[in-house]
C-alpha cells in the first residue's frame, strides 16, 4: 500500500451530497462549453470499479509502506510482494466505469485535452483515454532499482508462481482477503514467501509506482503542467488532494487565472480555490454533466 509522503492535509468529515446536484452539473456543463479542460482524477473515480480508496469518507485507516522501508528492509519487500502477488490481479481484472468512459469520450470530442491521474489502475487507458499522465505510475510495470531493467507485471507473476507453488491456494483457504488500493492485498503472515530478483542483474525489483516518501519523476510533472497550461480550466474528479503531488496542479491553474472545478464526495483541499464544487458520486455527476452538454 503506497502513497507519496508530502505535507498532509486532513479533509473534513463527509458532507451530504449537494441537494441541487443537477443544477451544479449543469453549471459545469456551461463551463465546459466552448472550452477545453484538463481532468485531474483520484481514487474516487475508480471506487465504482471495485478498487477501494485510502482517504474516502468510508475508507478504513491504513498505514502505507514507505519507500525507505521497501528499499531498506528485505522483510518489508517480502511482505509487499506477497500481498501484491494477490492484489495486482484484482486490479488487472477491474474494468472502467461510466466516469472513465465519459472522460475518454470527451477527449475524442475535444472537450478534454487530457487526464492527469493519481491512480495506478490503468482504468483511464482501458477506457480509451490517450492523452494521459500516470502521475504515480502504474501497477503493470516492474523496475530494477539496480540496473533500471523494466519488465511487465505479468512476466513477474509467472516467476513468482514458480517460486511459490501453492501460495495462492494456502492464502485462499484462510478466508476472504481484503484488497487495498494500489495493487495490494492485506495479509499478515508472509514470512514463507520467496521474492524474485531482476532478470538482467538479480537486483531489487520495485513496482513502477511512486511510494510514500518518493518523488514524482520530473518528466511526469512537466507533462502534467503542460496539460494544465494548454487547457482553459481544470476539473478535479474524485480526489481530496490530500498530498501536494496533485494539489500543485490546482495551484498552477489558479495562479494562471484558470477556473477550477471540484467533483468529489466530501470537502477537499481545493475547495477554497474552486470556482465550482460538486459534492457527489463521480459517475452520477459526470452522467448529469453529459446529459446537460447534450441539451
């Protein structure tokens, strides 16, 4: 379970959905007409696809593994890879929901210039979005920390299966497993799990995901900034923007005079910056916006 370590902001308790949801959705449609938007998405857009979030109003408290723990302690790495060996396939099997599909359609219609996502689930790509910045990486690639060699998560899965015969069956026999947001699963006893090394140099493997305590690669930040700069407004969908890695793009939009819209369940860090806020489910809100655009 991974996230970036930055100055934390704690969102307020969950609020009630806006009673005037159709009117607020229509207001967002009005802002989108004749303009091009960059979409900044977070975990809330993927929860309807069965992927849990970290900071939603109904999410259980979790302590993420840090980058320092992962690189510094083989026991932490073993624990991570054992959990990931179960959880990543849940993410691989997940399918885009109506919100992902709507944003991809808006890109084809030039309503959206592109998507910056804080999610690692590839659901925007599966939905058909093509101008896409995976800010925190994705679950589908594994990188060697020693030589930089990259391989697919599917290839690593086959190797881990060979190294740990019967592991999945043993875990399944203990009952239901809780899946966590970043291609992870919640397990306690992982001491017998065998890790794989890099195919090229036998070095330490790490998923291509930005961990808590790790910086977002500069190239991704630059690409996201370019999207914000090329758009007429920024729309946040399904993120509380608790960490600065996403919130920085709100500040960039505000300082360059672009409107900011927030669609989220509950208050976010960007509420005070926003031209318009909509408290509601991402799928419901974007469906209402699409209907308003069609009118």
